[in-house]
C-alpha cells in the first residue's frame, strides 16, 4: 500500500476579534478570524477551537505551570461553513479566492479539563483562554472530512443515499493527509494566579 500528500503552506491569522451578546437570557460568544487567501489554487480550511488554562504550583517562590487544553464547542454562523460541535469548522475558498476574508463562528467557553487533579484549586485562581487554530488543509484531508460528515449525517435515514468515505491509499484503505496551522489565543477570564501568557 502507498499514498502521497502535499502539505499546504501556513496561513497567518491577521486578526482575531471576539464579542458576546445576550439573547433570551443566554450569553452567546462569537469570534471572527481574518486571513489572506492565496490566489494560486483552491484552498481548504478548518477552524478548531480549544479551552485553555494553566494550573500552577508555587515551589520556593517559583511558579511552575501545567497547561490544560480541551476542545471547545463551536458552531458556524454562516452557511458556507460546515461541521461544528467538538470537531472543527470546515470551508473552502470558492467564495473568496485570493482575497482577505473573515470567518465568524459562535463558541461555548468552558473550563479546560486537566489530568493534574492534585494541582486543582479554586477555578477562580486560574486565567482561562480560548485558542483558535486556522488550519490550511490538504485537498485529501478536506475530501475525507466532507465525505465522512455526509456519511455520518445520513445514519438512520432510509431515504439517504449511501456514500463512500473518501480515501487515497493505493492498494489499501485509509487516508494519508495533513495540514499546516496557525493559532492565536484570547483571554476570557483573568485569574488571581499568574499565567505564562500574562
């Protein structure tokens, strides 16, 4: 079995902006990511969102930090993006090829889960952040995710057309693909303890 994939270039996040509104008693958080799309080819993207906090322990006056990161629930705020939940938001550049573009998405900020239970203190002690990743996907990666989502979304529907999940392994089964990423972080709650991002 063999497969081949080309890793796309990293695309820089030019700006990351956040806002929140209250509707029907619920707070809705939103972020916008600006980037510049290359014009020389069709490009495929994913936005992944994570909660982050740093647990800390002070020993002899020195702080030691332990990062805790877990996926955040995000969902698209426009029709040109698919996916969402605890998986990424996916889209291509068909509507904005070669131009600057911004993608808006809603997210639910939560507490990042940690494996270091022995370091747990009051959650107000620690600053909380959201990480936004802009992933520039290979075409094979995008085709795989799109076909997988279509297949998973048709489960239980007797009228749905069955489809094959995309794969690119010659003389075998599976997917060989990749992405390049840029990430940015914003603060959502300042804690009483210091943070390495302060």
